[in-house]
C-alpha cells in the first residue's frame, strides 16, 4: 500500500544499516564482525573483583576468509 511521506532527515547511517522509504518485499541487512578480547574484558556489574594475572589473547587467525557475505538474497 503506497504511503505519503513528509520531510525525512537522516543524521547518519551505519555500515550495516538500511534506509528505505516506500513499498518493500524483503529487507535483510548482512554484517560480519570478529571480536578479540582478553580475559575479563566483557564483565559488567557493580563491585566486580577480577584477577587475571597471566591473560593472553591470541588474535592470529590463519584463515583468510571465515564466512564471506557473498551471493546472499
């Protein structure tokens, strides 16, 4: 069903965002990220006590491409 759209202001659009005005059948944004973090990196809360004396994060990845986004519909 067509719609009447007034003024639209876009401040920013991220790399995996979709901006669409009008009729659409399917919108499916795709994004891939890889995160490396040491021990205790994503801890959240009040009063945490984390002890990681010998933390080592190995960020070496021998694979050139893990899971490419290609030929997706």
